[in-house]
C-alpha cells in the first residue's frame, strides 16, 4: 500500500530514514534529489494557508456561538488596534512638540536679533518663561 503525499508510512524505507535512539524511534523524511523551484516554498506556504481557511472559519463560527463572546472578541480587537497605534501617536506628539519648540525658538531669536534694547529682550524672556511655566 503506497502512502499519499503528506501521509506517514513508517515502513516506506524510500521516503523515511529510521533511526533507533535508545528507546525512541526517529523517522526522518528523506530529501528528494530534484532541484527546487525558487517559488515553490512560497506557493507551498500559500497552499497550506488556503487549505487551512475552512478550519479557521469553522473555529470562528464555533467561538462566536459562545454567549457574549462576540462582544468580548470585538472589545479585544479594539484594544489591540488602539495598542498598535500607540507608537504612531507617540511619534506624532514628539514631532508636534519639536515643531512647536522650533517655532518658539525662531520667535525668540527673531525678537532677540531685531530688538535694539537689551531691556526689551530680557522683559520678553521673563514674560515668555512665566507664561510657559504656568
């Protein structure tokens, strides 16, 4: 009886190498001597994914039949999406703060270089620091 591809027949010595390791039997599939096609591993991966889709759909249907599971699953998905957005929001906040501080720096520099009186500059700096700290 010849086993189909993907099935395990331990008596098939052409496809499997048998080794005894103490009390254990180790069966290793022999590699074929045919050259590999470059995209074959990708196509095998996609084939396995497509073959697993019906099982995934069935599992989701079974899980969603559980009482209040759809609400918990949707809450979990919302939390996961919000959690995934944290790095992007943090980066946006840092960029906004840098742009704002750069703008304030430019205003202070412009006031400093265009004002002739040092008294006006020190007054502006004191006022700006008081407003920023309160």
